[in-house]
C-alpha cells in the first residue's frame, strides 16, 4: 500500500473514532439505539420494503440499460447489491470499480462499455436526487416553483443526447486509441428515444423509493418538517462524493446532514441524533440487501447467453 493510501486510510479511521466519540458525548449510543424501540413496527417494515425495492430497481436499470435477458436478473440483483454495499463502505467512491469488474465477470461486457453506462447512471442519479428533493422541498413554499423545477428538469433530460454528442466530438479531436474507444462507448450510450426514457423512469423509481424510505426514518424519529428532512437527506447523500470521509462514510454523512439542517436553524444535537440513526439504517439495509442478493443469486442461478 502506498504512503498516500495508507494516510487516507488512517485518516478515515480517525474520523470514524472521532464520530463515535462525539456521538457518545453529545447523545450517548445507548440512548440513540434504544430510541428505535418506539418506532412503529408496521412503518419500519414498510420502510425496509421500500429500501429493498430501491435496490431491486437498480438491478432492473442494469437490465434495461444493457438489454440483458430477464432470466439473468438474479445475477443483476446480486451485482447491484454488491456494488451498492462497496460504495457505502469504501471512501472516495472507490466501490464504483466493482461495477465494471462484476459485470464483466457475470455478463462478459467490456470495462469501457460498462463504465460509460455507469457514468450515465451517476449523471441521472444526480439529476433525479436534486430534482425530486428540490420539488418536495419547494412544494411547501411554492407549488409553482416546484412545477418550474420539474419543467427545467425535463428540458435538461432532453438535452442529454446533445451533451453526449458534444463529448464524443471533443474526444474525436484526439488521435489516441483509448480515447477513440471511449468516444465509441459514449456514442453507443442510449440517450434518446424509448430506451433512454426507460432508463430515466427506472432511475426516478430508484430515487423515489430510496428517498421515501429515508424520509420515513427521519420524519418518524424527529420533529423535522418535510422540507427540512428532504434538504438534510439530499445533502447527506451527496456527501458520499467527498474525497475524504470516515470508514463507511462516517463523519461526513452526519456533518452534511447537520450542516443542511442549520439552514433552518435547527438544534445541532437533534440533527446529529437523527443523522446517525439514518446512517445506521442506510448501512444496515445495504448489508441486508447484499445478503438477499447473494441468496437470490444462489437459489435462482441461471446460466445462459447475455443476449
């Protein structure tokens, strides 16, 4: 392991330890964990189902995007849950490397081709998260503003193909073999028509179910309004792209949640408490989805042609 990597790992561990200490000092881990006892069982079950549904929809997006056969869905589900778990555990989005590796192993799809699709997913994820969170947050203040954001989002999605063509043109300006392959991979991306529409709809379904699950946890365990909860949840989720954070996203997830809540002048301790609870729910559901994905792939294992 290189020195820079070792330092980043040590820093991640230090951030984790600091987070554990701060939570114990400000709230107390026993108090925080026992507060889940007051959570309504039926509501919690619904939120768990919504979270698992979000994972299932991520696998469906892979099927739709690559045009893979339905008989191989169990492997897609396992791949998706594995990828998601690694992303939640590893810093700096290094878990993303698992996607092209796993999809090549299970479906024989090339790294460049699969990586271009992954980039499309991430761009659409960002659009979906910001637009859904923005529309929900603005609705309480101005339904017209929410409608305006929805219109802007649709127009932005319609411009995806033009953006792709610009990127392909720029890459084509360089006479390099690898860049030429990358340009071809981008050129093959489905960014218009029914194929692109199906990917977009699936992406929004992923984020609607995920945000509903997260918002359910926050609203059940705190006194935050919908706008306050949406803002904090969205900013906390975006914190995963930061270059440095603690093990499993600890520290920066909570800090981002609290920082977003400060916009509404909410008590810091109350924000920290619900941020930690939400983060625990996120990590637990990642593990549950991974185990479920592994079981599904084992029980319903199918071998066959990719297309």
